[in-house]
């Protein structure tokens, strides 16, 4: 039966037989030509043999080209012109630097979107401490790890059709039992139940979106983020921490013995660069660093370690904190050597945007570079904001700076 299946390529209408025959004819002509060159001594015969070889080569090239085209028109209809670009892109990106990005929220997804233009060797290590919104509801109802930040990272790294990304980000409207849930969150939750494992669910979802790189949770343990405030009070729950009126003094995870995922540790050990942020200091970046031996692995890594400081402060979390205060908090929760470079924005924020954010009790983070240097950290000052509608980092500019740092470090070695 297997032999019969192999002969299906010769069935009528396959658009393959003629090109196979042409290729075989070309190979035969080339072989005959070389034999004639070796056996015949007369110059005219050698010229004839050369002509035979040229005709054979043209037949082989044409046959192979047409066979490939027959396959492409079946598997990639109306997208033939993209094939060469896709293959070239894949091969080049596979040689890119190994980048580990640690965080959560929209900041992490934004950076991933920029980095995937340079390399496919990206690992996003994502927090699973979220307990608010759609993720929080699914976490309580189905006893699963929150999928929201994971979904955002998958979509940011997606190389599939734009429609797939829009589908994963689609959020059901008010008036239904699904109100507030995104399709992607429901998909990952369902996949977790089907596979029985979040890591497997992420891998299957990654295939659907054809992502460049990988997304891994920092831990598979169900953790709760707890904040100790300056007034001595405590707040449990990532979504509740920014609501406190007292500044955060320290943050911790419960349980304290939560374990990091093997994929996250392996990625850190192999990384050329480890990037912290951008993202919420205490609720997106810090939860990852406090998992098990995560920050110890980062400190001992030979990779370049970069902290991307936020452009704006966050109400209830980093009110009035300068760039050096952000870095100081990270070092106090982990240890010296956690950051080699700190990227800060020095571009002026438009007055109308400053006023808009003032109503939200948020203001531009002061890039106090001198204080950062006193903390034995190299500072990269750059204009890296995108003021279109919201004050956010420009993903392309930020990714370019990070890759330049990695490249300069490689040259110096």
C-alpha cells in the first residue's frame, strides 16, 4: 500500500509528472555531455558536448523550479512571492542574539514587538501573579494560572496572519456572561485544561500564532503578591497593591518557596542579554525576580543585564520615584550586579500629554543619570518615547538600542 501511495505523485492533474520528466531528461543530458567530453577528442565534438551539458542544466533548473512552484501554489496559495522572504527572514533571525526579557503587562509586549524584527531567539519570562480583570476571574473560577500577560506576549511575537492576533486580543463586550474576557484568555485556559499543563498550553498556542521565540511563565506555582507599605500595613493581591494610599516599602511572594520554571532558568543561562522591563516596577518586574533562585541566576549570568526604566510614574506604585529610585528598589530586593546598563528617556514629553497624565496622578520619571552612575550602573540616555495617544516607549528604537549594546559587548570580547 505504501508503494501505491508513493505513485500518487504520478496521477493525472498533479502538475508534477512533466517537471519530474524534464528534470530526469536534464540530468541525462548533463551526464551524456560529460561522457562525450571525456571520450571525444575532436574540438567540434567537445563544443557539441558543451551544448548538451548547457541544455541539460537549463532543463534541470527549470524542472526543479516548476516542481517547487507546484508545491507552493498548493500550500501557500496567493502568497508565492512571500516564500523567499519568509525563508530568508527565518534563516537570518535564527542567527540573532539570545535575548531574555523579564516582566509583564503592556510594556513587555511592546518591547517584544520591536525585538522580533532582529532575532527569533527571544524568551519572554512572564509573571503569573496577576489576579485582576479577566485573568483574575479565570484564575478563581477554573483554578488556573492567569493567562493575560502570556496572551499579550504571544500576540506580540506572533508571525501569523494579523487576523489571528486580533482574534486572540478580541474582548467580549458588556451584557454577556463572557463580558470582559478576551478570546485569547479563554483559549489558553481551555488549552490548559485539555493538556493538563500551562506550559503545554503555551506551546500549542505558540504554534497557532507561529510566534518568533518563546513565552514561559516564571513559575508554575500559584503565587500571591504581597506588599508591605511605609505605614506598616500589608496588601495582598497584585490588583490591590496600587490602590493603597501608602507607598510600597517591600514586596514578596507567597508561598516564599515557589520554584522557577526550568525553561526560564535555561534561557537565562544561555542568554546574550537579559532585559528587565519596561513595566510596572512592583507588580510586573519584581514578581519574576523573587521566584526561587531567579535573581541569583541573573546576577551570576555572563549576559549583559539591562534595565529599561519606565517613562511615566504609576499611581499607587511608583509615585514621585526617580529613575535611580526604581533601580534602588530592584537592587534592594535582589542584590548588586543585577543591572549593568539602565536605559532612561531624555526626550521631552509634550505639555498636553503631561497635563493628561497629571489627571491620572502620573508624571514623567526624572532621569537622574548622575545618581544612577553612583550606583555603579552605566546609563544610556535616549529619546525613546512614542507620544501617539499615550506616552509609551518606541518599540523599534528601544529594540535597536538593546541590540546595539549586545553587539558592542560581543565586539569587546
